[in-house]
C-alpha cells in the first residue's frame, strides 16, 4: 500500500516501482491526495493496481483538518486491507507510516524523493517541527529506507540518526518506455525540449535569449506545470518570448500522462536538464540520479544540454551523452545549441549512446531490483 499526501502520478518512480511489483503478482493500492498543477496526471491502468485519492485542499486551517482526515483514512484502509508492506513516499506520509509501523505484520518502506529544505529549525512552524520529528522516528523504525543518490542518502542518515545501510535507487526510466518505439525527431525543425516542473531554476529566462540568437528552425517545446512557488512563470516566459519576437518558436504543451509526455520527447533532438550553478536548495545541489528528466531524455534518444556542474559533467558529458553550459548565460546556451544544430549526426549519435546506456544499465527495473529482492526476502522470513 503506497501512501503519499500528494498526487502519486506526479512521481514517475512510483509508477515504475508499482508496475514492477504488480507485474510480479503483487496487489497494489495507492492512497494519495490531489496536487495543484498535477491533478491531470494519472497512472496507466493495470489489473493489479488501484489508485484512490482525496481531493486537493489549499493551504490554511482547512488543510490541517484535511490532513488529519487523510491520516485516519489511511489508517482505516490499512487495518481493513491489511497490506504486507506500507510504501511511504513523501515527508507528510511519515506520521501515519510511523503509526502503521507498530501494527503487527506490517512492514514499512520509506522512499524519500525530495529532502526537506528547511535550514533553520527555529524558523519553522510547530507542525513542520512535528513532521520532521516523525520523519526521524519513521526512518528509525522503517524496515527499508530508499534515497535517489549517495549524497542525499548520507545526509538522510545524518539527519535521522540511523546507522544501517540506505538503499539508493536512481530515478531512471522503465525499460518498457525505452522500447516503446524508436526515436523519430522532426525533420522541418530542430526541436529543443523540456519537461518537468516549470520554474526559473530549471527553465530560466536565458533560454529564450539564447533561442533569439539561433535560426528560426530552432524551436523550443515545453511540457509540464508550474510549482506552487512559481505560479505565473509560464505567462512570464510567454511575455518574454513575445517581446523578443520568438513567440511563434516557443510552444507550451501543458501537462500530460507520462506516455504522451514521452511521445513528445521522442520527436525532439535535444533535452534541457538545467540546474542552478549555485543553490541553497539541498535537492538542487544533489540531483544527479534524482532527476527524472535526464534519464527520460536519454531513454527517448535525445542528447542532453546540462549545467556546468562537476557531477553532471562526470555523469553525462564525459561518457558522450551531453554538452554543458552556463544556464545563466544566453551566449553559453546558444553556443552549445548551435553546435547540436550544426552537427546533427553527432547529436543523434550522442542520444543513441545514451539510450543504449539506459537499456543496459540505467533503467528502473535494474535500479529497483535490490529493493524488490529485500522486500520479498523479508516476507519469506516471517
């Protein structure tokens, strides 16, 4: 039973892990909530997977009541359905996961996709203090803990005080997505593509200034949704593109189910995977392995344009899957995009090499295999 106080369909790793379990004969139940901006996202149907969600509730005193109701709803389902494993996958699932860890016969897996970003504990609310405390206790009682890379895993162990190993699972694409159909980039335009949460850190205004420096055949397509902290940013991008006279070269596609999202991706040539060069956000400082979009692009045969960060260059540029730029410098972005455009055959080869790496190693089936083995082994030892 997966538990998260958000829309689970907004997290590709949850889709992948649940389908792996379901394909292995497990019955899977998702208990989640709506999420502003991601409500349109849904899981593809599977006979062994059910998804139940309570409606989204905006911030305020009603949300506190909504959260309490969600907690009792999850407890009721757990006691009635009696799952073997509770798969808690966000910070706000920790309090109910901790409670369920005391139920005989229930095992708990805590998979943290985004680490808490609070820097000063004295500046946060009482509720946030409570949730962070529950995170520590839930981690200590969980049978398994999973993080998306080594850096976050080490930080997690330090913050929660656990001393046992933490499993690392990169947020790769699934093999069935890689093999869905071969990449078919457009011939009339050179398509630069972005998907994911849309904000200035991941899709800066400088991409539009860079696009202005390139021929009209170079176009940008953007899929995804604004995060709560950046409502109105898409309109700001549209306004900037219109002011630069390139509005006709920038298309905002909206939010889609994952399969449709990847179809758009396969029609492009280069995928944008930017991270700020400097950030006080702990998640943005440790995104290699945690970033879905970089693996999605490679799975679809796209070359990558990434930020000039040491870990990103080591992981993607040095093996020959990407070029790097300064995402704050339009000329740096334009220079690398111009190289891609003028070296179309080499660009396709970069994407093809990356796609083969996904098939051979960087796929979710391989990443999740140690977790699945441990989950099944612990049930066998009961």
